[in-house]
C-alpha cells in the first residue's frame, strides 16, 4: 500500500504531508491529527486493529480473497468481530467500503455483502472499460491473457468484474441440482445396507453422513448429516448425534461405519466408550477418491436429501486450491469436509452383496419353489405338525437312478 500512498501524495502541499510511522504502520497527518492505519489480513495482523476507536472510514481491499489462505481470517469474522467494534465511539456516521474483484471461490461471503449493497443502491462496478487505459492497451492485455490456460476466465473475472467460477477448478463439475431430492423408500429398504461416513476436524468441520445403498437402483442415497464445529467437537456430543439420527431414520443395524484414518483416537473412543464401531478408511491418491465420486454422480447413482445443506454446498461449490493438489478452503464450508466424508463413503460401499432375501415376497400358495430352496420356518413347522418322515437318501438317489 505504501507505494500507492506515495504516488497519491506526490502533489500534496508540504504543510499537509503526512508522516509514515513504520513501527505502527500508519500515516499521521499533523495538520488535521488524522491517522490512517495500514493492516494486513494475513498472519493475524488484522488483530492489531483492536483498540482503535473514533474510526470514520474503513477501506477493505481484495475482500473477495479473505479466508482463502491458511493464515487469513474469514471476511465475516473480520467485519463482525474486529471492524464493527471500532465504531462504538465514533460520533459521525462511519462507513465500510469493500473493494474487490469477484472471488475465485464460489459462495464466498463477499457475494452476500455485494447483493445486499446492490439492493440498497450502494454497489458500484468499475471494470477495465471504465478506466483510463487505452483501447490499444486493453486489446493487448486481453490477447496476452487469453493465450494462457484459463485466461478467458481470468479476463472475465479480473478485468470485467464478472462473478464466474473457473470450471477447471470445480471438484465435482458433474453435480446437478436435480440429484438433490428426497428419495421415497421402497419395500426393500428394510434389507438395504445402511452406512455412516465420518470426516473429523476441530479447526475445520466434523461431518457425519447417513446413507443407504439402494441395491435395486444401484444408487447411494444420503438421507441426513451431522455437522459439528469448534467446541462442539467432542466424542460424547458426536456419539449422541449419531445415535439420535440413526434412530430417527429407522436404520436399526448399521452395516458399516467408516471414519477418517487421520484421527484413530476419535474412532477408538467412539467404539470403546460409546459403542459405535467405525472402520478407518483406506486412502489412495486424493484424485482417485474424487474421481470415483465423479463417476457415481455422472452415472446418476448419487442422491442427496435437501436437508443435507452442508454436503450439497460442498458438491455445488467445492474447488481445488490454486495448485490443484488439495481442496481449497471456504469461509462457509471449511475444507469441504462433507465432500471428504462422501469420498470415504463411496469407496467403502458393498455393491456386490445382494441384501434382499431370495424368497422375499414369495409364497408356497402362489409360487413354484424348487424343493431344495424351501427352508422357511413355516415349512419346517408344517412337516413337524403332520409328522411327515424326512425322505431318506440312498446311493441310488445320489446317483440319480
């Protein structure tokens, strides 16, 4: 910011020139006794704003990128917990001016602030065409940008201020809104295998998904989720949520519970203390796990109930980080932990075993059933009541003579 100040103050009269305090990172204007503080969002430097009062204006630059990095505070946290308290003693009407190009991450909190400001007539858009850059220079910049991979997206977002997401960074681009529907349970639901999938975290979200595998459709149906954050993440709280949700869903016996193998102590506590056995999932390359989810989505084999808002948000908005090696971080959906839980779930689904009993829905009165398949309790009871002898097997029978 300092070079920008130096450029802007180049023609400022000497008597009004400010002094720059390097220790406190501020400009002091002696003529008016005004101070302009420069604060960075990274590495906790924004905390230095606490205790500053009588603030008239706050200017936030590149607000659409707050919370992107590991050491950067989310925009909501900065505004609500650090900046707004600075106005308590301000006598004149203060204001916050938020400046940014549209963010790369979908569903960033800046979108909410922009829409609210737009509705109140307080939003202004200034793209490259509103600048003093010549047409010749603009054309040259655009030509060079479009030559680079993803240059069209970068030009639209950075130069034309369009709210657009780079599809190459979307983790599940195959996801469609019509997959977010409640699925009616059929008569075989009582036999379908039920699953839990858990991704644990304290700084991020702890997410548990509740699902069953619809063998008839060859589809996974996610019916509910548990999302815990911060101090809520305790094994007793998590276990209580899991037991309560399983009971409400009528799952009875759960076929398999899968957990993140990065937190084996949590899985051990859930099993030893709370009677919830979770198997640590195996992990291959992250891309391999994600690609398996993408295949299921592309084949129409995944349905998510609308109440699973966190998981749906992850499926719609999850993107790769800038190096495309890990999940990016979102101020709304954390590290997209719901998507991680879904990856563990799909890679542990038993698609081979048919859980539906062979004679379910059949009757001796209406069906011809080969004798070797008649092993029902009714059949055994009838033979006992009628005292029918058990046919003896002979060598000739064995030889089919």
